[in-house]
C-alpha cells in the first residue's frame, strides 16, 4: 500500500491544548456586487493563517429572479470567497442563505475530517416573520468534539427600536433548534459566535460631538451611549456574551466609495451597527438544574476537554466602499483539548493513477460510524473549493473488494480520471453524517500516455476521455 494505515487516538499530556485561528467577518453589503479583491478583508498577507473562516453578510442582493438562480448556482459573493480561499487550501464546509442573509463557513483541509454534526438553520423576523429581509441564519457543528454555533443576524433598524432588537434576538434563540440531545438550542453550544448588522445606535450625542470623537479617535467617549452596551447592563440574555473594545471607527453610515460619513439629506449618525460577540457556555450549566446522571457525565466531559477563546483583533476595514457599511472583522485564538484525533475513515490512492487504466483506492474504517451504501469517495484537485467540487466519485459499495471487516479496495472508472493529470486528494463522504470523514494524502495523477502519444493538447480537453476509452478498446 502507498500509505500506511494506523488507528487509535494519539496520546497527549493531560495539560496539552491545541490552538486554532478563527477569522470572523460581518458586512452589510447593501445589495452591491463584491469588490475584485478581498485579500485585506481576509488578512491573507498575515503570516498567521487561521484554521477557520466564518463570513456573515447581510443585504446580499436578493431580487426574485436572482435569488432563484443563486440557490442553484451560488451567488457572486460566495464565488468570490471560494475562488479566493480555495487555492489556499480552504474548503467551504457549509453555507446557508435566507434572502439577503448569507453565512459561509470555511476550514483548512486538514481539519475537515474532524468537523461533524453540521446543521444549518434560519429564522425570519422581518415584516411579521414572513419575509426574510431580517432575522438570523446559523451553522452549528462539532469541531474536534466541541460544539460550536455561528449566528449571523440582521436586526430591525433605526434609533428607537433598541428593545425590539433584543426581542428579535431572543426570538431567534428560542426558534432555532437542532437535532441533538444535549445541544438542541443555540445557547447549549460550548461556543457561540453572534455577529451581524445588529443595528444598535449611539444615543443622545449630537452629530458634531460624534464626529469630533471619531476624528480624534476618542471612541471611549461614545461607549456609554452605545445601545448594545447599555442593553447589556439590563438584559440577562446579553450578559453572558462578551465583546472586544470598540476601538475602531463606527462602521455605519458612509457615502458609497468613500470614507465620508453620510452627507445625504438624512445625515444618519455614525454607529457601531456591525458587531461580533461571543459566549462560552458557563461551566455549571449542565448540573445546576438537574440531578440526572447523564448531564453530570456530560459536565465531566466538558471539564476534561476545556475550550477557551481569546480575541486578537476587532476592527472595521475602512478600505472597502461598495456599501454604506464598512466590514468588521474579528480574529480569535481558539484553544481546546481535542476529544479525538483519529478520522473515522482512512483513504489512500494505491499505486499509479492515470486515465489509461482502472486506478485503485483503499479505505479502512478506523472507528465505528453509521456507514451507508450511499457513502461515496470523491476525487478532488488539490485546492478544491467545496464538497461538490469533485472531479469524479465512486460509491463505496461499487467494485469493492473486502480484505476484512475494516479494510476495502475500490476500483475507479478510468474514463472519469483527468487525462492531463494533476495533484489530487480522495475524500470519503458519509451520507448519513453529511460530511467528509476521511481525506487522503495528496498524490499525483499522471498524464495519460494516450494523450501524449496522440499529441492531444489542453484545448482539446473535452474529447480527451473519449479518446482514451476508444484507444483501449482497439
């Protein structure tokens, strides 16, 4: 075999923790098309590359015809982020869109087999709850066994509706449920990231005072009148959420393609509408209201596998001007002890691979999981963008040879192998779990000898596979 199989969790010291970078973006894009370059937004020039990207957008253009096409073909914003992050080794693990609200979750490829229990949800609050122009979308998942939830919200606008915004947030928390015994609600997750255009404003201060404070960067003089800061003092649901200092320019409202605050006739006051908050589940929450054995066991597990989060950066990105909001980013260091370090499946390419013969792959079940005849193994180019971005796939039960109850070999149809070759990986997708549970090491698919002998060039790519098939039948 070309790769050695090994199973079992790696031993760690009791106090050893792993750290992961987490980059969060929230941006009300005001129905605009995306800019050409989001490198600064994603901090791609930074030497520290995060493990995870979470991107929440509001007011993505959602005209009826465009919304239908976006559901089928992805929207232009998703394409931009996938095209930017894909070549850097990030995979779009999950996404959800509700009208103008869009939430994207990306991970480095190496972590993909350890991201499980993925579910997405949405709640409408706009126009009596029937139209999705306001509300919340969420993605929850297990990351190395730790339950995380990311919630992107767009709440009611205007100065006078601060209390209504809290009511909407509480409604979203109550309305969204998940199919899990111990984490059925958003606040049951070990870590919750809450972000979006939350639309809280700065009360009382006049426009001149506001602008002078912003110009002189004395933002602290405005904090006491920030509605969200004020609401945190009296609303219990907010008091377990943390937020970094608002040491950056308010992200709303700007003239388009400029750094000038609103000069229109409305002259909207600047405000920190776009926010990123987080909540780590309180330690005693499993046992405080129950004497049952299972919740106590769950609490012991939580104690044995702790999670910490530290914010490293919280700022608005002033260089982007396609919207009247500036994007806001938060970067975090996520520190945790992994609950498992072995993927459910180990998969590898056997021997040489090319379109000239039926290539062979091997996979081994390293741990029990609900496998299915609908499980499949996909062949992907290195730098692929999402689960659906495969070159070809094979059902695990097709052309399968079993060596024992855990080890299997599968042949792949040569007609679907890229004749020009390239660097590839194999991914095992679990139909029941709806996620990738095993990824091979990268390997090289060789260029087809038929393509070389026949002098076929890349511009003839559409007919290459047929040529390979015909040559082998001669």
